[in-house]
C-alpha cells in the first residue's frame, strides 16, 4: 500500500465544480411543471388563529392553491414542527408559518402571499426563559395544554453520545408547564469539598440566539412519481431522517417515500429536515411538483437557530490548584418548538475536560414564544465553555498560577467518568495544552503572563471538548473495469468529508485518492447512513467505508491469486496494482485484474461494510487568542487566533485545516458580533444581514492551526470526528484575552462594542 496518502493535503472532491460555479443548488435545479410555494408568516409572537382567508390570493393570476393547516393531508399526531409545519389554532412565535401559497411562478406566489388575510387574537407572549419557568407564567403553547400533549425535548444524543440519564426530579421545585426538560447531575459531598476549597469563583453568564449562517437558505422540492411514490429533493443533513419524518407526518409507509439529497452550502446543524413535510404535503395534495425555497429574511424569521443559555456557575479549588467542586444551573431557551433543545447535553459539557470530585449541575429546557430551537455547531458547547473557562482563568489569577498549568493539573484521565456516567476514552487534552503553551501567540505575552507588551492588548487561552456522536452505519464499495473505485453511501457531505473518505479507501486499496469516487445515493439505494451532525460521519460512517474497502481488497487479492496461481498471503496491494511480495515486476494493474475477473465469469469485486455503534471518541480543542481593545469605543479587534485540536488521525490535512479556520471565524462571531435580537413583544429585530453581523476576512486576524494526534481505538485509521470541537473554545479565549488586556471580565455573549464600553466604564449592564 502507498504510505503517502493519509494526512496529505488534498482539495475537496467538489472543489472544481464549486469554483467554476457549476454546482446546482436545489433552488437552481430545473424541473418541468414546477409549482412555487411561498410562506405566509405570523406577525405576532402568540395569538389565537381566528381565520385564514386566501380568497384574494386565489384571484391572483397564476396562484393554484392557498393552504392552511387543515387543508393539508397531515396526520398531525406530534407536537413538533415537522408534524405541524403550519400553525393550527395557535401562533406561538413571530415568523411561524400560518399558510402556504402555491403558484405557477415565483412572483405569483409572492403576490398571493401578500394578499392572504390572517386574523389573530392576541395572547400573552413570554420571551424570557426565566420568566417562563415561574409557576404563574402564561403558557407558551395553550394548544398543547388543551390537547393534553406533554412532549419533552429531543434527546441530546441526536447530536452527541452523552447527555442521557440524569436525575430528572430536581428537588420539589414547582415550575410552570413551559419547562419541558429537567436534568440533574450530582456526585460527591458538597460540605467536604467546600471545606477543602481555598478559592471560589462564581458568575452568571448569558448567550444569544445565533443563526447558523449557511450560504443558501432552506429549500426543498417534492413530487409524486408515476408509481405513486412521494419524492422529496432536499438540501438536508440527514437523508433518512427526511424520509422517515415525511412518512410519519403523512401516514405513509416508508417504502412510499424517497428522499434525494442535494449539494449543501453549509448547514452547521441548521439543515436537518424543517420545511420538508410542508412541501411534501402540498405536492401530495396537488399531485404536482412543488418547490419551497425560502428567502433570506424568511429563513431568519422562520428557521431553527442555535439556542441561548443562561448559566450560573460556581467553581472551587484547593490551595494547590486542584478543583474541588462545580455547581451550575443552566436554563436553555427551547423556543416554541423544543424538539432540538439540548439542555441535558449542556449539563454534561459545563464540566469541561476536567475531573471534579464533587459536582451538582441542574439543567432546564424552557419554552418561550421565540423560534423553534435547532442545533448549531457543537450545540451548547461554546456557551458552557465560555462560562467555565472564564471562571477557571479567574481561579488561576486568585491562586497566582499559570492558566495553562491550572488546566493541565485538573485534566480528567482516560477511564474517568463524565458527569452523566459515560466513560472518558483516550483524549488529547494534555497534548493540546502543550501545543497551546508552545504557540508563539502564548509565548509572546508580557512577563506578567496576563497581558502583552502593547497597551490594551491581551492574550487569552481556553480549552473545550466535544464528546462525539456514535452511530451504526453501512456502506458499499465496488471496482470498475477502468480501475476506479466507487463508494456508495447516504451521507450528506456538507464539509468536504468525502475527501476523508477518499483517503480511507485509497489507504485500504493502495490506490490514488483520485480514482476513488464517493457516490451519495437516495434513500431507496443508499446503505443505512447517519445524519451529518455531531461529528459522527468520519468516525461512524468512515468505519463502515473502511470495512467495505477492505472487503474489496480481499476480493482483489483472491482474484489475483487465481490468475497468478500464488497464495493470497503472498500478494499485496500497491500503487494501483496487485503484486507478489518481493517481485514487483510481476505486478498486475487493478484495471486489468478487474477485467480479467469479469471475463472469467467470477463474482464481481464488490464489498459491503457495516459498523456497529462505537465507543465515544472525545475531541479536545483549544484556542489562544490575542486581541486589542479600543477603550474609547469598546471595539475588540482579534489580532491572532491559534487553534489546536486533537483530531485522532489527520486523514486530509487541507480538510482539517479548513475545519479549524472556519471554526476560528465562527468562534469570533460568537464572541464579538452574532446575535438574533427580539423586542419585548417577541418581534425579531435582526432579520437581515443588514442587522445580523457575521465575521468577514478582516475580522479574524492571523489564523494558525495545529493538529495533535491521539488515535481513537474505534476510528478509521484512528481518526475522530472533528467538525464540532474547534469552534467551542473560541469565544471563551476571546473573553479571557479581553480580561488580560483590560482587567474587565465579560459575562454576556456577544461582547459587542456597547457592552465592552459599558463594562470598561463600570456599567456591566
């Protein structure tokens, strides 16, 4: 086998088409007889629906139909957004879809949507999660109370392999029915831990709703095939979830639904199925192809952004810098549709990659009249890391210890327990800290270790981790007569993961990655594949692909053994050939071998790979950041950001570096600018890119990356999932750098100019 494949930097397989502008995203894909759908969005945060009148819209030339919830063939048995894509009797957030206009042209759909009359009767709205918890709080969803529906939040293990369990009986608290999730993790003797403590630091922290910032807004197309199969073409992170949710919502057998994935312009957790059941129901009703491609402003108002957290946290350490106790209370705003809420995951991640002899963590998910909550890269991790790592820096200052030394002293060991009882497997936290310490950005601090020589500049460090998600997966692999290799999967590639797959297969078969083609099939043909999220794809699907490739390799060696009349064990795969060990001059090109095998009528050279749920493979990552703070304006300029991550094994250096660069930019967005803002009545105030700021090239400073490799025992070639971890510690490191520059500790994300200015001038509000 070739030895220079794994780890080499190579372009993404989809790069040429995207650079040329040849990639067709869903909204640009032509289809004969296509109808265009447009959403009608609610203007109030909470209201009874009195009437939806589409008569004026139907009079618009080209308008085919106006649908309210009762007009669609949906079973409506669940309380989630896919089961209820249009509000029924009650609007529960401003921007919730109330009606759907379908027309022959996009402009006719727009004109029709503007004429739909929606009469609403206002109900009390609750937009503050803490207020929504109070027993006397108005209900966020009256409709569910009337139906007796008490659906809890989605299990955090959708996104990660931790966060289950927990003691759900949090004392005898009397809370409102808006509280949809309660988790408690506790261990150890609190009094004993406090008795050993020499220093304690505590704080209350908050973070904002944040949009995933993908390139193209949500879109899906549905139609009914000649065999009465409902087909959905969708820009989704999860092909099989789309199929199963549509089948459930319409009451169809899954064999009657086929899902097709299209190229993604990013997802970051926001492209799980959302509007798919709505487009599918309209197409099923009309028996015509229907496309719903939302505008950017509709995407801001009606999609599923990442959730905000409110956190009160207290940590203690003894005089030697050993952590003694962690106490935390987390309130996760679950929005109006809580199925994506991850409060239990936040309750685990708040502990960081550290050993805590004693801890007591309470986590709540709470409905409010804002959005429906979704995932965003490493859900709850950047928020909890911001709180914990800020206080760890404060402990280090109080103990007169180096911040990295304090963290190193308290790292959890392999075999230790997470707060929910899951076991820590091998991780590279120590190696990450070593690399952060060796970073030029860290070394160049002033001799005090708290700031740099330039006035109003500071360097901060932070450490975070992602536990990883674990899924079973399957894949297929086959050889073609020209010596190329096709890998069949149902994985949605939104981050270039196909480049990693190429390296896995090329290493197994001793071929160039250039001859490895990754083919994403639809749900009828694809092997069972997990959704692209939680850093599970390379780790879980990659294992199945490796096994499928190894099966093909076995078949190649068997075919060559018959042709050369040599024992299988005396053959090897090398640089696109099969050759006898020690006699390379007798090598047979794979293309020639495959053709000869076919002429002989032997079984095709193909392989199937299946992989069960593996053990966790945590990925630890850290940032060291240098900032400059303008005391007159509160502006924070990020001068340098060095990202260090344990990736298990680098499969493609270019892809790994790209993930880390993107994570650095997103972390800076978390830290300094990104937030979705509502007024007191639940109206969105930041519904366009004119109001919602995202980092540009000039905002991220000089970026550097380092990958350390602590192999995952169950990972393909030792690789881990790497997508989530590098973003986690970014905002925390920026906050610590601001403190190093100014002496001021920030408690709220994002740390915007007005907030920093007020903090510098003695007003934390």
